[in-house]
């Protein structure tokens, strides 16, 4: 998980922990009053679901983390879970270590096989004596989170590909594809689709002579264009006319520059060369996949700021990803 993703998850956990800690703390005294009476405890838990509407199960454990009630849900109590020993479960570690309230990391539940988390509240008598614990299970899809959309950072990311491909890199050579032979026509046509027909994200597969395009009018489905499509200007008639959007983070001239740089990377070397390249005009991210199967993602400005020598040099090529020249 990237640092940006960790930060987004941590913020959601902080908000959620504050809500759950407050709600479960309100149940400590009522549980202590009927401690030892299973039927009364289960009735209390059933009533308490009103303040925890997103809770999947509530249950009470003794001081050793053995369950003394069934799993109480909005549908009632499931008696078969009474007597279950939860002491070895990861979410009990902090509670057994003395924490008043703890909340687990997300995990896949045993029964429903869905992302879940468990909150545990320490239950104590009026004099502070430990009675047991109150457990609450939550299905992540039902939790009341703010759910702000995660924003992908635009810093350069390099991902290693298949080791088998990297290992044999210097035993292979670029084979000219159909798209290679008519590269300028293809790039001009794709630029036109971006400029005047609503394409906002496109990926050019140079080795297989095809492209996948996403349109603003239908963003949930991509279009697959083969070599014949990409060399026929009449394909523009199949798409609505749409002005280049003001919300794009790079100009149309810069779009053309990105595509021309793809061309340079495709032909820069017969061993290390670009297999596919993508551009999204709204977040400005460029994606690259090279002959070594290594992938790179970066902002368009950083991409255009790098010269061919960078991609061929020891700092960023497939060589540092584990490939080695053939000997002999």
C-alpha cells in the first residue's frame, strides 16, 4: 500500500474510531448491571443496535475472551456462537493487553467472506474490576464513513514486470508492428479523437497495433480500436463531436507532445523500447510499459522533462529491474 493510500485509510479509521468508541462506552454500565444473566445481556445488545445501526454482530465475552452470549444481530441472537473462545483472534490482542477500546485492522470475515473490522470495549464493574469485553463486528460496506474519493498521487512510480521477460531481454529484438509502419497517421488520428471527439483516456498498444479509448460520454466502457480503425480517418464519424475540455490539466499541444514522445520511445532502441503508452488528460498521468515488462507511471510534465538518455541509462531502464546482457 502506498503512503498516500495509507494516509487516506488512516484518516477514515480515525473518524470511525471516534464514533465507535463513544457508542460502545455508553454500553459499559448497562452491561455491568446485568452481568452474568445471558438472556438479559442479549436483550440489552439487541436494544443497543439502535445506536449502532451499521453493526453486523454484538456479543459479550468473559475476562478470558470466551463468548458468554450469542451473536446478536438485527435478526436476533445466534446461540451457536456462545462458548466460542476468541482469545487467539488478532482483534483481541490489545483488549487483553489492557486497552479500554480497540479497533482491528480490516480482515476478511470467516462466514460472509467480506472485508470486516471488529471493535472491542472493555467491560468493568463500578469498582474497576474487569468483567469481560463487548465485541462489535462491522461489514465495511455498511459503515458510516465519509468516503471521500481517494486521490491518486502523481509522483513517478516504477513497477517491475515478469522476471522471465526481464531475464531474456537481451536475447530479443523489436519486431516492427503494423502500427510502427504508420505511426504518424495513428498518432494524428488519436490526437484528433482527444481534441474533438471526447476521448479523455487512451492507451496505445504499439506491439499489438491496437488502442483502448475511454470517452467522456460513456466513461464506464472502453472502446477497442484495431489497426484498420486506427488508420481510417472515417472512424471519427463514429464518435460525437466534443470540444477539448477546459478541465484538462494539459493543453492539446502538450497532448501531441506526449504522443510524439511515445513515438521516440518506441523507436529509441531495438532491445529496450516502448510496448504501450497511455495518457489521461484529466489527471495528467502517463503510463509506460517497456520491452522488459517494466511499467512506469508519472505526471505528464515529469514525463516530458526526461530525455531519451534517461530511459536508456542505468537509472531507469530495465537493467536495474534485473535484466542482464547476454554473454558470449
